[in-house]
C-alpha cells in the first residue's frame, strides 16, 4: 500500500500537467466552431452562399487529410470520389426525380465509398506493396481519366456537365442555398469532424499514424498494413462522396472539372497549407485559402494563383507542418494517443 | 502515312520524357515542374518569334534559357528536397504552379501559334511527309544518342552515375555531388525546354500545355522503369506509340484513357518496369 501511493500521485500529476499543455488544440477547435456558427448572422446573403461552399470544401479537405495527413497515402485523385458522387446524385435527381435528403446523401456516400474501394483496392492491395510514387501517379491518372471520360460521355452532359439539378428536399421542404443550407453543411461538417477525431484518437488512428511515420515497423508489429490503407482510403472516399453530393445540390449543377486534376490538387493545397495531420488544419487551410482568394479575386485575379503558389512553396520549405504549426506545438500537433502517462 | 504520324508523335513523347527520366533516374526526384519547363521552352520560342527574330533562333535559345533557370531553381529550392522524395514532389508541384500561372498571366488565356521554321513537306515514294515532323524525329534521335553518350561514355557521365549509385563514396572520391546534382537537374530542364521549343509549332502555345505531358511523362517513366537510361526511353516510345496509334482504331477519348489505364495496370503487376536494374 505504501508503495502504490507515490506512484499513483506521480501518474496523477503527470496527467494534470499533460492536460494543461493540451489546451491549445481544443481552444482553436471551439473558436473555429463558434465563428462558423455565428457567421450567417453577420454575413450578407451572397456571402453566406459562398461560405456554404467553403464549408463543403472543408468536408472534402478532411477526406484528403485522413489519407495523407494520417495514413501517409498521397492521393492526387480525391476529386474522383467527390465528382463521381456529385454526378451520381445529379443523375438520380435528373433521371429518377429522387431528391430526398434521406436517399441522395447516403447514395453519394456509397458512390464515393465504392469508387474509393475499387481504386484503392486496386492500387494499394496486392502482392507488391505499392510505392508512394505509384499511388500518387495512379490516383492522378484516375482523376485525369475520369475527367476525360465525363467530358466525352453524352449521357453525362459532355463538356457542359449536368445543369439545373432540382434542389434537395426534406419531405416537401426544398433546401435551397442560404442560411438553412449553411447550417446543414456545418452540421455535417461537425458530425464528420467529430467522427474523424474519435477515429484518429483510437487504436486504429494510432496504427495509421505509425504507418505514416514508419510503415515497416507497423508491419512488423503484425498489422495488415495494406488492409489498413485500403480501409482508410475507402472511408475518405465516402467522406469525399458526401461532400460531392452536398456540393452538387448546393451549386445546382455538376461539370467535368469536379472530377479532374485541378480540384484534386486544390484539395492538396488546402490541407498542406493549413497543416496536414491535424483535422482542424485542413479546415483552417480551406477557409484561409478560399477567403483570401475571394478577397483577392476581384482586384488581383491574375496574380492570385501565383501568390498561392509562392505561399505554398514557402510553407513547404519553411513550415512543413502548415499554418497550424504557428499556433500549435509540435507535441500537441502530433499528439500522444491514448491516456496520458501511458505512452 | 499512319506510321509516320505515330512515329513523329512517339518521338515527341520521347523528347519530353527524356529530361524527366534523367532527373527521376539519376536523382530519384519526381519533378512535377517538368511540364512547366516544356511550357517555358515553348514560351521562349514564342517570345523570340514575336520579337521578329527567326523561329529557329528561339529554338536554339530555349534549352539554354530553361536549363539556366533549372540550375537556379535547383540551387535555391530543389536541393532542399533531396532527403524526402514526397516533399520534393509537392515542392516541385508548387514551383510548376508558379511558372504556369506566370506564363498564363503573360499570354492570357489565349492559344498562340508559332510557325514551323521549316515548312512544306517532303515527298518520299509518292507520299508527302511534313518536313518539320521529320526534323523532330531526327533531332530526337540525335538528342537521345547524345544524352546516352554523355552519360555512358564521358567522365562527366561517370560522375553523375557515381553520385547516383553511392553519394557518400562519390563525395569521398572528390566528386562534388552538389554540383553534379545541379548540373543534372539543369540538363534535364534544358531537355524539357528543347522539347517545348520543338513541339510548339505542332501544338499551339497555351498555359496548360505542360500538364498533359506531365502525366504522360510520369506514366512513361514508370512503365519503362526508374533507375536506368534505357527504361524511360523505352517507356516513352511505348506510351507515345500507343497514344498515337490507338485513336486510329477506337474513339480518341477512350484511347487516351485506355493508354493510361493499361499503363497503370502494367506498373501494378511489374513495378520495376520494362527495363529493370540501374545504370546506363
């Protein structure tokens, strides 16, 4: 009895000091959440519409952050899942007249998941373990191929895509762009964010982070490395699919660019800029890039992409952990998984 | 006639891929800015043309200009990436984005054409061949042979290969691997510049010229196999030939996609590529 007492106090104090150092991340998260919830009250209507689009892109960025920031899989084809789900729900609405939220969003989720499972299963599973370069190239090619096919396929509207999708409905209520859609998008973002947060702090997330840091060691621990990768890749595809279907109904049309290389690389920029490997980093990166681009696009439309490139290069060179690392210590960013004091 | 078309397109792809392949094989870096080096080569040619000077002068100048720029970029930026290939990919992607957007700003969203320095056609056996395409094929063959000789037969090539095989030993033997890497990157960039200059009369000049070639180039390098000289060339020949030949059989859109998909499947089951092994 006398021996256990000091030990337990040690672990107790350690727990307290650790929790004290751990406050920045939740604070950032809560701040972002509060700003997000209050925003439509102060914004004009057309800005709320723009902000809704940014929120949906945040959801999309989260999906890329899961594969690259956590599992270390370089996916240059995230738009395949985003766009295919967008096209899928657009076809449901156009040809079958299905616009109920209870059907289209699960459908988008499933389409994204299925495409990711197919592409990821092909690229990641198999006898030869896939190299990072191969996965990057394979996903990039997939994105390019889907873009080309959608452009050439008359049923999908060719170059013009599918215009004037009817709005999404709940019962007989039509969800059109504006504050209602905004709050729905932020609701989905919060739910998905919390799910990802939970998942990434579980044993599964720990194994994924290990995969990113040292794949071989995780394999030696007895994890089925390729299976883990395929699972997270498919999950991220499902999230991208959800984002894609929300995006399609919000914009009211889908076009081949949604599948293509441009959107695929844009999401890479968001996450790298904000800070990969933290979920909030993906959100912040998306918001910052989209906000600045909205602000600059009127007066400096031509040089904005150049500035974006320069900023990205600077971040990669000097702040590999992204903007978030300005606020967050390395230790908190990487995080210690499980209970404190039991590392 | 079809065979000539296919051969000339194959030659173009080989030319574009050669620089990419040399950088990827000899330095282990996947240079995502390579497509933009091609674009720059084309742009330099266009500038010289609009200045009223002969087009061929621009084509001679392009590799030197782009090579010099490649050297500067390597010294300033790319050399920081050697330790981490993925970061290199993203960093060079950012570089490419900057170059592409600057060129887009300079030319606007336009499609600009540059005339062929040698016009007309040559009649061989009753068939007419575009002279310029013949010139491209010949120059590609020359450049390929020249690069091969440079890497395989000269002292400089030996140093490049030594720096690739065992950097530590190369440094210990008094080779400045730093300078070698700089020179190799500049050489790869110069080849891309030359490619851009030569193909601009065939394609028109537009800001996204590089992207298409980038994907094609990477697929070709992977199909051929990284680490050797012959690999990327063989891959480029195969990809170029297929890309040019398939549209004669099936619809162009399907053909374009099919080549890439087939290539990815091939790489999946033979990751080492057509030509396995290292060296020249």
